[in-house]
C-alpha cells in the first residue's frame, strides 16, 4: 500500500485493486508492441483517478529554463487565489527556489528535486500529490516541470492540460527546433511579450510552425510582468476548471 | 538524457515476460521502433540499456538496436506525401508551408531475439 496516498503502490498498482472482473493478467503481457513508457503512463492514469477523487484539476507547465513558468504561476495565482484553492508542484534539478516563491504567496507548494534528472515523471508527481494533499484540499494544481525543452515531452504526469511556454528572447524557431514538446502540448504560451519591441521574434512564424505540429494547439500571448494578455489566460483557466 | 528512463521502462515491460521464460533463456538483440516525435537518441538508448540490462539475468548480454521510423508529411497545397526522418516545415515538391504530420509517435519493442533457441518459450 502506498504510504503517500493510501491508494496502492503506483509502481505495482495492478496488483492492489480488487479483481471483481476478469481481465488479462499483466504478468503474461507480450512486451512486443507495448509503449516503452507504459509503466509511466499507467501511473499517470492513476494520478488522474487520484485527482478526480481529490476533486482537483491539474495543469502541467513545461518549457526551457528561464521562459517564465514561475512568473506565470505567480501572476495566475494572484488572479485566481480567491476563486480556487490552488496547490503547486515545483520540479527542479536543484534548489527549492521556485517552491519558496510560491509559498511566499501562502500557496502550498511541494518541491521535487530531481538531483540531475532532466524531467519529472508520473511516479514523482504521484508522491508530490500525496504530500500536497496533507496541506488541504485543492481545486486546481499546477505542476511546473524541470526547465528543458526535450526530455519532459514524453512523460505523461496525469495532467488534464499540458502547456508549453516559449519566451520571446528564446527565438521564434523553437517549434521547428523542438517538435516533440509541441506535439504533446494542448496550449502554447508566448511569454514575455513586453520584450517584443526589443527582440526579433515573429509570433506568426512560431504559431504557424507549432500548429503544423499540433493543429489544435490553443495560443496565448502574454506578459506576466506587464499583465498584457493575462486576462485571456485567466478566463481560459476559469472556463476549464470545474467549480 | 530521458533515454535512461526509457530503458527502465523497457525493463518494466520485459520483466514479467522474462520471469515466465525458461531458466536457460537469454536475450540477444532487442529491436526498438522509435519515431521522430519521441526524441530518442539511438546511441543514448543503447548506452542506457547497457546499464539497465544488468537488472535481469536473462538480459545481461542483450543489445538494443533502434529502428527509426518516419513522420508522414502531407502537403495541403499540392497533395504531395512523403516520409521524413524529422519534422519539416516546407514541402519538398512545391515549397508550401501548409503541411500535415502523421505518425512518428512510435516507441516500442519490435522484435526480441532469443539466443538459446532450444529453450525458446514463445
């Protein structure tokens, strides 16, 4: 039994639930053709079930280091903390700096320090969700992944929506250079738009290429610093979070 | 270096099946199909497997071979369809940027070579 949430060890979860029905036993599964991240995906699905039981909705933010994920969280929390009970899971290779920033806003934040690993996985998020639940009840949970535009792409964390940020100083060719992370995203946020007058970033080019990769990609252009464009982002969150 | 996580995932998929095989079974070659949207560096996965394979006695001698798949690209302007080894944003025939992608998300074991054929149990 998992000590963090009491819902069964997610690494071995198929052995914990009651077998009131027949289904193929996992031990005899043919490994040929199974996705190599099937174990992670199974825990991610378990996280979703856990979130539904908590009554919480989860949004996953991913991007390069320094694109403004934590700043966007701070601006979002500032706008939504009176409406939703918010919790945050902060992933970083080292330090709790981002979690500390969130806690300063009186928002519970669990830190996952990966000690070198370049991405979060569903297992680490499962434990963080368990610890977060000790701090109270939540309507909305954000997960901020380790800053990396390659490795997090493949790992389902159990989120309801995945958001990829591209800040304008990074350059408008990020979708062309890093297609996989855009392939798995639901939304793209072009961040730090207050810097557009000072850098060569063609928003249309970035959006066109990102939507070639994922046509359904929802787009937001905003500056967490100036507040420009934040209202659309906030309205979207308000529209998707059940309350 | 998410290939280490992928190698561990591969062992998680293999382990229950390996445990059911005969004592003398040893795995030789494992062929992995990998699509461009999974961002797998073949050399990194091969190296990661050399570490992870030691977690099970039946895979200690095994090696990974990566069979890279393609993205099917379709040009909405001229209708040309071709296979690309990575995401591309200009039609190779007419130069249009109005493209659609299909496939390229594969990441699975395509074939397993068992060294001891006499003990082959599948």
